[in-house]
């Protein structure tokens, strides 16, 4: 319960600290402009890169969890499982890195 209360307080504090920045008149010219195609392109690039990172994190986490479970069940095959897990994690990380590069290259 205290953790939830801490997170809510932190978010509210963030909103309180950000609102004076948006109240300044000189900085609103760029914020109030109509979004163009480049704005949407940047937004979707960032969204795609974020989803790739989240997916890679989930995939690597599942690999690590499954590897730990299988090593706990059969300790004698621990070295082979660890090697395979590292290889698969590297492949997932490489694919996520390629998606990030493609997202910001085009």
C-alpha cells in the first residue's frame, strides 16, 4: 500500500513541477502549432522503438526465467542451457537493435 501511495505522490509531484513550464508564453509557439507529417513520423518512430525495447526485455526475461527453471530441475545440463540462453538473448537483442535502427533511419 505504501508503494502505491509513493508512486501516486511521485506522479502528482511531477505534474505540479511541469505545469509552470507550460504556463510560460514564450515557449508555447512551438507547442500550439498544428502537427504536420514529420511530427507524426517522429511520434511513431519513437513508439516503434519503445515497443521493440519492451518486447526484447520481455523476451530476454522469459529466456532467463526458463533457463533458471531448467537448470534447477537438471543441474547437470546447466552449462548447455546457459550457452543456449546467451545465444538466444543475443539474437533477440540484435533483432531489437535492428528494429530501432530501422525505425530511426526512415
